[in-house]
C-alpha cells in the first residue's frame, strides 16, 4: 500500500457559543495514503466539514482544536504550527474546493488574479510567469479561450465553470492533498458528473490525494477508494468502498444505504432514519446513534463502542460486532447488499 | 456606461423641474410676505407687490420664474437690496463647501477606519468604542453636539475658536467635526456590519485556504467588497450635511448657504429660498450620480450590466 501522507489521531474540535461548548468533532482518527481518494460521508452537522477545515487550520475564530488532537502531515504536526507556518501549508501542500462555486470566488477580482495569488505566494514566480501558469491552469480545467477568460470576473462564468476555476486555484501549486468539500452539491446533475470526471482526471494526472466530503452516496461510489462514515462528530465506520457499500456493519451505515433511492426497489416507500442527530452541546453517552437505532443494545446507551476490526481495512464502532452481542437481522436492503457482496 | 450616465442626467433634469414646481407652489402656502415691516404703508406694500410681480396670477408667475431659470437667472433677493440670488449663493458657496467638504472627508475616513478596526477586532475595546460612538452619533442632535464642542474645546480648553472666522483654518475644525459626527456614526456602523458579513463569506475562506496572509485577505479581498455597499451611505450623508449645515452654520456663525436659506425663510425672501432649495437639490442629484459612477468603477458586475464593453 502507498505511503501515508496524512495521519489524523483523536482530532477534536469544539466551538465556543453562547449556549456553551459545541463538540463538533469528537475524536476522529484516520489515515490518508498518497494518491488515494477517501470519502467522508455523513449527514449535515456530522462534523465532516469542520474536521477537514481543521486540517488546514481554517476553522471559524470561535473554534478550537483540542489538546490531545494530532494531525501529522509528512512529519509536520499541523496542530503545533503557528499562523505563518500554516500559511505555507495552505494552498501549497493542502488545498481545498468549496461547496458553492457561486460564492467562493471574490466578485470584484478577475479570475486570473485570483488564480495567480497562490502561485505568486507559494512558487515565487514573477507576475508574467504566474500569468502564464494561470492561463495554462484555466485550459487544464477545460475552459476555452483561456487568454480571454483570464481577464474576466466571476459573474461572467456559469456555476460549473466557476467550480472549474476553484479547482484550478486549488491545483495551482501542485498540492499533495486536495480537500473537496461537497464540490458538486450546489451544481445541477449533468454538471456534477463533469466536475467529478474533472477531479478524477486531474487526480490521475497529478497523483494528488483527495479527501472527498459528501452526503451523496452515489458520488461516493463513483469516486472513492475508501469511505469513512461520520455521525455526531465521530467516525462510526471506515473501510474500502466495496466493504462499506457491500458489507456495512454499523446500523447508521445501514440507515444511510437504506435511505438511498435506487431504481430497482419498487416495492416500498423510501426509507428514512427516524429522529434527528443529537445536540452536540450535550453529546449523548455511549453510541450517539443508539437513540435513533432499532438495533441499539443496552450497552449502547452506557458505553461508547470501540472500533471492531472486520478486515485489515474495515473497522466499525458498534457493539453489534462484539462476540457476545446477539445476532441481529439487518434491513432487507442491506441483506441484499451483503448477498451481492458475496458474504 | 455613457448611455447610462446620459439617462441619469435626463432623469435628473426631470427631477429638478418637479422640485422647482413643488417648491414654488409650496412657498405660496408660507404665511407672511417679504414686505412685513411695520414702517411700510398699505399703499407702499401694494406698490412693491406690483413691482415684483406678486400680484400676477400664480401660473403667470410660475411660467415667468421657469423661463428665467432656463436663462440662468434665479431672481433677485428682495431683502438684500436686489442682489441676484445666483450671486448671493456663489458668494456663500466657498464657506459651505470648505466646512461641508472637510466634514465629509473626516466623516468618511474616520467612519471607515473605526468600522474596519471594530470588525477586525470583534468584542474588543475598539469594537465597543465604535458601537458607542455610532449610537451617540445617530441619537444626539447636531445642535447639541455642536454646542457641547464649543463649550468644551472652545471655551473650557480654549484649543480652537468657537466662532467661524474667514481666513482662520482653525476655526473650521469645530463645525466640521460637528457636521461629520453623524456621518462617522453611520459609516462606521455600516462598514463594521459589512466587513463582519464578508469575513464569514466563502471567498474569504478560499482566500485563506490559498495561504494568503491575513493582511492580504483583509486588504485585497475584504475591504474592497465592503466598500461597495458602504458607498451607498454617502448619499444619505449628503442629506445629513445639507440638513446639518443649516443648523451648524447658525451655531458657528458661518456665512454659508445654510445660513442664507434660514435667513431667507425668516424674511420670506421668496427667490432666495427657491434658489437655495434648487442648489441643494442639484448638489444631491449630482452626488448620487457620482456615487453611481463610482459603483461602476469598483464593482465589475455593475460595469458590465451598465452596457460597458470590457
């Protein structure tokens, strides 16, 4: 397996609010290997966005990475870096694409200038070299007439094209990690496919490792090598794409997969997970999903489940995997998946 | 862009005609006349009314006034021994412009500065200071503030002259500050709100994610975007200046247009009142036009939709 370039250990992020401390990310651990795509899935508020912003040190000013957290990027401990050192990592080693391309570009600055900024800052090129590079990037992300486009403003671009520009900005300094925070959520479906293709294509060309945040499981299946499922600020299941899709173990993953519409289930109404995610001002004891889960055991309400190893790459945090746990029958949809996956 | 400006000028002309018309007829409702002196006999008043054409039917007076304005004649001041109104305004203009211009400059610069500092250091001393300044600025009337300034800096500390003196730049300071204060307040509050909102926007996050310094993020990305809506307050600020100048010029004894208008109203000096009203309206329309052009310069979205090719 490829080299690990990023090791996140026990990452905890909290926000000070008027109501108290919101524990948005409650101790997550994962690795990222060179050139792979790791998808982080979970519903809104599960902490996936916050966790990845913490990797670049760009969480909101009332947020704080807690003491015992560790983010190791190529021998560098990100949590120990000061603002100056972080600025050298941002954009250069780790770059990010945001959710809404309509708002993520500065409306009063030309596209060209916005691409050049990072190049000038990190690569020490002069203006004309940076300009040349920026025009090449515009062409690379599949936009015609790059010379003319270079001088235009964001409002002269469509949503899909703006996202291409944001991708060009992200890739301008050949980062080692690209964080894509729901990059297709705000786009319409045909454009979504184009943007996904573009990211996959550029990844193949540059070998950048991608962390892909999404709540769209269809997208995950399309792009991810590995998948981490997040719930209430924790990773509940992590494994290769095939493992998570075809041999899901955590009841929350079951719920997610069961609530995905598919063309061949015509027999019943679309499943939805009952209830709503817990309030992270006062996170529940034990398994945070227990309150919404029909498979919850008594211990789920008392003690937090550790990660149980299923294979070398597949782990899930649910007491159901404990040797003394009663055997439960997952929903029919999941049983079907298990059967397809050859279990 | 040219077409847009021409369009705005046309609209401005129509607006001016409406303003002149409304003011002309409103003035007829004003009780009293310029010839109120007890020394004048009824026959003398009758003769004066005849001489100035006040006995003609209103529509005739109106048409006569309009046709004179087209020729650049704004009538004469009845009280100031028949000096043309245009000459009067022209003579008073430098004083109003000096104090008003200084006030606008002080107001905009300090207001933008305080607003930015407050937004950059939220919940700090400077933030609360700015909020306090802003609240006081919009709630204390200009004449109170002007008088307090006179009392404190003029009388008690004896730093600056209390009364405006032609040729003494130090005497401009107090009236300019008194006029600027409400502008400081509104600009600072607006700038703070805008910047705070922009700091939470996605493109600021992207700028940070590029690894830019805080300085570059603030100056290159945030401030310029915040300025666009803040320029809008310059319009209301002009109104504040105009309204404030009538009061402040009186308190500080400035021989400006505000004072001229107040005197005109007190003595029912018809053409002076109309002349000042026309001057203020014209000033306001021109400033709004300038603001629109500035918008176009700093906001590319408006530039393009205004029809300018890039």
